[in-house]
C-alpha cells in the first residue's frame, strides 16, 4: 500500500473554486506516494478524521499568510490572504505535530509553519528586504535562478551530500524571525532562510523554493519528495 498524503488545496477566490498544481501530485506519485487534495475545512472533527486517514501532509503554496498570525498589522504591500485556509492549516499543523505525522511545506508552506510556531515574516521582500538576489523569477519556473548554501549537519545537507544548491524562486514573502523550535537548513546569499526543519519530529521539513516545478529534471527536488514519502511510509 502506498502512503496516502493529503495536500492542502489551492484557493481561487475569483472563481470560488479549489484546485491543484499537477507538480505537487506528480512529485508525490513518482516518489511512491498516493496524493489526495484535501477539502478546505477548519472543522476540528473533520481535520481529526483526515489525520486518521492520511500518512502525511504537504502544505502547498498560495495566498499570503495573514499577518495577524504573527502579531503584525497588515501592510498595503501584503497580498491577498485566505482566512479559512489559514485556520485550516493552523489546526492541521497543530494536530499533525501532536500525532507526529510527517509534514513537508513548500513556499507558503514554510511561511505558514514558521508563523504558526511563533516566527515572523517579511510581508513584502521588495519593500522590506531589498536584495540583489532574484526571489520572483519569470517563467519558466523549473529553471534555477539563485543559489542557497546548505547548513552543515542538517538533514537536507546530509540527504543531498553537498554544501550548496541552485534553486528556482517565486515568492515575495519569506521568514523574517525563525521560530525557536525550528532550525535552518538552507540560506540564500542575502541571508533569507530558504529551508527549515524541526529536530523534535519524525519529519517536518519546508523549503521556500518550488520542487513541484523542477522535480522532472532536478535531482535535488526528486530527493526531497522521496525523503518525504519515505517518512510517510516508514515500514518500507
């Protein structure tokens, strides 16, 4: 049996619809997992039922994280937020961590996890943290745009067996202050934390870049998905 992995749905406010990028699904499937898109729910009983069904959870990209989560007033440069998605992910993260379920966060995922655990975010990098490092590339999104340095003696550096990595990048928010429970695994040339892990869990990793766009050709992206799926299926 393949591990069943729940994916946070992407929300289209204009069309009043939920959707999913195929790269999230296919990145999991090609790594041996069975992905399903979850319903958008902040109902505790439903989230507990999802916890009993899924072996792990992928926190996907999407809307900006509401600044209220990390105790800040919304700046005009902050993008559109999704309050129901915020509530869902906060509950799901809390419950999943209590059950020690494997978690992988991508883009918004790293930001939400950091904010939920007590960290803060840059609401808008161009105005709050200007940099020569390109964090908001133009298509194609599967091509690397900048380097990150991998922190030694961390799970990601051990997995990839290298000290640096070329990554794609498409975001305007990022970690400002890292939550105390988290540890950095990769740092951009301008000092932004681009990957994190929680050392007291079975598997809680998150990256700021986009392996769902690059997994077809990028070995590091493939390795991240495979490590996550393995953690969701420890018996194999």
